[in-house]
C-alpha cells in the first residue's frame, strides 16, 4: 500500500532539515497537515506538490 502521509521525522529525513525548520514550514502553511493527538501528519500529495513546485521554481530561476 502506498504511503499517504508523512510524519515530521520523515520530512526531516527527506529534506535533510532540522525539526525546527520543518515546524517553520508547517507554521507558514507550505503544505497541508493535521494534528492527530500530539503528532503533525502531513499530506504526501500536498508535500509532493510543494516539493515539485519548489524544484520547478528553482529551475525557472536558474534559466534566467
């Protein structure tokens, strides 16, 4: 079964960022998330769209 969400720790590993940096992204509402108990659960689809958009934005900036 395909994974549909990420936990903060998984985002840290994927992006190579600190826990604080991940929470800053959440605070800025860069991608969709919900709180379940005391854990932040992030939509994989929303995260992937954000990541793909960030990559496309970087590529467009480099071409200029």
